[in-house]
C-alpha cells in the first residue's frame, strides 16, 4: 500500500511539474492541481496508514491502549482540499476571463510592453 | 438538451438530497458528516436541478442570489465563534446546552458554527458554478 | 498569561468585513465602516503592543484546548510589532482608498475583501501553529487574488495569472513542508516543534523539510531566484491595492521566514551561507532592475525586491546585531513601502501617468505635497538621521564582525543604487520642467478639499511614523533588541506556550 502511494505521489509530482513547465495556461492550472493532489496524498502517507483502527476511545479508558489511525493528517488534507477547491475555482474563472480578453491560451502572449503602462 | 428521465429524477432527488444534507449537518459533531459535506450535498442537489431544468430555472427556485448566503453564513459562524467570549472563555470554545433536544440531539455552539459553514459552502459553490455556466452562454 | 485580547485585532476586521457585506452596494457606509474598523484595529493593536512590551508574551488557546493539541495564538514582541505596523499601514490604505479607489471596484466589494486580507495578515502574525499559519496564508492569498483582479483591465489580469500561479505553487511547497514536519515529529505547534526537532534522529530529512519551507516562503517574500512574479504583477492593480501588497504581503513571507528559521529550525552553516548568498543576489538584482525602469511603480517593485535582500542577509548572518538590524529594517520597510505606492497613486491622481518621462514640474505646482513626499523618499534612501539609515549601520557592523565583506559591499552598493534611483526619481518627477505642452490631466485639483485631505492625510500619517522611527531610533532599537533577543533565545516563547 505504502509503495503504491509513493509511486502515485511520484507520478503526480512529475506530471504536475511537466504541466507547469508548458506554456499553456490550462496546463499550468492542471499542473498546479496535480501537485496539490500529490501533496495531499503525501500528507496522508506521512500520517502512518493504519487500517481499520478508528481513533475512537472506549468509554472506560483514559488513553489509547491499542494502535489507532491518526485523524490529524485527514483533517489537514480536508482543509487543504477545501482551500484548493476555492483557489482552483477562482483560477478557472480568472483564466476564462483572460482567455476571453486575450484570445490565447499561451502564457507568452501575456506580456504588455512597458510602454503601454499608465 | 432536456431529458425527461433526468427531469423526473431531479424533481424527486432535490428534496431527498436536501433532507440528507440536513441529516449530515446535524450528525456532524460526533459522527462522519458536518457543515462542509452537508453543504456540498445540498449544492449538488441544486446543481442536479440546474442540469435537468437549466440554470435560469434553478435561480428562480432559489428566490435569492446564492451570493447572499455567504455573508449570512459567515455571520452565524462568527457569532458562534465569538459567543464564548461573553462567558469569559477563549474564542471558539464549545458551549453546550445541558439537556439534549429530541430528534436533533445535543445542541451547542459548534452546531451553529457548522450551520454557518453549511450556508457558506452552498453560497460559494452555487455562485461559482452559476458564474461559470452563465458566462459560457 | 492567557488573554482574549490577542484575537481582537483579527476579529475587528472580520466583523468590519461582515458589516460591510450587510451594507453591500452602499459605498459611503462602507468607506466610513472601513476607516472606523481600521482605526479600532489600530487601537487594539496598540493596546496589545503595550501589553506585550510592558508585560510578557501573551498566549490564547483557541477553543480552550491545551497548547500542543489545540491551536494556540501567541503574541510575542515580533508578532505584536508586526500587527501594530500592519494596522498603521491598513489605516493609511483605508483612508486613501476612500477616494483613491474607483466606485466600480467598491461596488464589487473592494472594502470587505480588503478587511479579510488584513484579518488574514493579523492571524498569520499571531498564530503559534504551523498549519494554522498555512490557513491564514491562504486567506491572505484568496483575498489578494480578488483585490488584484477586481476591475479587470488587461494588464491587471496578466499580472494576476503570474501572481496566482507562483503563489499557489508557494502554498503547495509550504503545505508539503508542513506534511513532512508532521510526519517526522507528530506535532504542528511551533513551540512543541522547537523542542521535538532537535530530537529527530535523521537530521538530513529535517534539512530537506527546511528547504521546502525556504522555497515556499521564499516565493512569497520574493527572494533572489524566486522573485520574478513580483515586478511583473505589482504595477498592475490600483495604487491602494499595490500599497497593501508592497508593504504587507511580501513582509508576511519575511515574518514566516523569521519565525520558522529562528524558532522551529535552527539554521546550520550551510543554511546561513545560503541565506547570505540569496540576500546578496536579491539586493543586486533588485537594485540593477530598479535602475532601468521608467515607470514609478515598476521601479518601486524592484526596490521592494532589493530591500528584502537586506533583511534576508541579516537573517543569514544570524548574530544578535544582524538580527537587530534586519528587524529594524523590516519595521522601517513596511511603513515606507506602503507609503511609496500610495505616493505613486497620488502622482497618478496629479498627472494621470506614472511614467517618469512624461512627468515633471510637480515641485513647482505642489511644493507642500512634494516636501512631504521628499521626507519619505529620503528616508527610503537612508539619508541620516531618517529611518532607513540606522538599520543599515547595524547590518554593515554585523557584516564586518562576521568578516562577511561580500554582504557589506552589497549592502553599500544596494544603498547607493537606491539613493541614485531616488535622486533620479526626484529630479525627473519633481524638479524637471513639465514636458507636456498642453494642460495635463489633473484629477486632483477639481476635488473637494475634504477629498484632497483624504488622499494626502494617509501619506502624512505614514511619513510621520517614518520620521518618528528615524528620530526616535533608540526606542525602535530597544524594540528590535528585544525581538532579536527573543529570536536567539526561544525558551521564553516555548515556556509561554507550553507552560514550563
């Protein structure tokens, strides 16, 4: 399981970096999303995956007697997902506006020369 | 393209999904669920409706712009955050009623915080999706 | 000492923003609420600062969870000073925005978003939890995206795409660092991390994690190899927004570097050298970039980069004197950089352009305003006894005592180029004869006196703060001295958070 996740993280990071290095804006966005997902899985992996042991304590116990799944990485990932949802949706709307204005998906067309500054 | 199957299904699924989202919201404190998931389910109900009947009809169904839900939700959430300060406790401390209320269970300031999150999530998701879908047409 | 007062500076801006949302589309009410909100925020921040300055480090456990488990808010000297400076800058920007920002932008919610941004900044300065720091960073980023794109001219959207891509990337690096840190220590509380990091057996993975933080915060604070997004986006939004960005947003990255690399990680020799090299290169690239620019705001953007190098280099030297100088420079820089962009906005109001070649003769037309601006420009250049001068003395002294002559030389080169650039700006914009033959577009003169006052007053407030920092340098040195002492000896911080 761990090895599979490690490979998945590697693939996601590699694909993300590859996409970011392209000139297309949509690919830039996709690359950022893939990197974000890779990071989320990395956090999940680092929280030591424990199967079938929910972090719920018996009513008569004060401390955990058994090994249990750490809920914090999942809380972190959930927060990160929520944030990246907001950022991604904003980015999509922004890129649509830019595309409507410039009519191009190429990042190189995104440079106004300095002479046109106010 | 309007599909009669999707339209009929959406008509019945909308109230069921909304009920389910309320269920998720209420059980959220000690069980899986909560304001965020509940809000997502509720907004998916409206998104399904907009797929079946078109975005304009869904907006009519909602009466108000979904954008107005964001400040309302934020206000409820921050009131729940701020309430413990009035009792001399640190911000965001959970305040609980002593007696559980039938059907709903224990009520505390955490529930109101979740309710705020629920409304904000519906507002944000619907605003974004409506903006994107109206922009294309 | 536990105190609810800490969070007040955050809550003030939250409630101001919510009130403004309730008065959606009522721009006059929103303006009044904004000024009232930032003023209250300033009073709370001043109160917090005096409490921390006269007393000790304050902490507050959110939700009443005990320190290493729950989220804790901490106000030590560094945090309190940053919050105080932020609220001064926010007050000035808020007054300036009342006339300096177009009505269309206000209708789209400029003010609520501005307050969410300031709330995020205050939260980031006050939190003692590294994941919470990430969340506050995201609040700041989302608010800054909206501010940057509001209004949506072509150049503005172009700047926004670059800004967005680099900042999301920075957050991803930061988040990866947080995840690794949790994986190796099992804690997110910064004080707790400070205790647990030295006990980690595999120190090379600690260094790897530190690099993730360095890249993440480095992008945000625009240090040498990662600064390109800043000069290509900061000249696009309205000046009030650019002032918030230039004065406060890069500085929150610097704050995070200070916090993480003095409290959580202790830099080893390699890290220190890396910081110094990055600092030197940042100074030089920023300075040489500023020489060739003709647009005032592009020039100021490069000066931001240049002066961040001073602070990073000071952090890299990592001695008491160097940290003192770096902190003093940070204090001076936050106020002056905010003011510079407000000045750029005022010049735009006066002449309708920010291109130095098309400007001129402002001193002949507006002598009083020009003298006010001169104070700011010359304190930026570091003419003694103004505020930019003192921290450089400390930085140069620290460089000499560490035998790091390359850093000393680059500080001197950076200062001279800043002086040259400022002198050129002064002669081009204020002394040169007006190049325009016909009557230029002056949108300042027809304004009512009250509105004129709203544009000049914030520059005056910030200039007075700068003058105070320069002329009462011994007080600021005392503050910076306490901050640098707390940086080198983190025991009081850890004790205040964890108790014993």
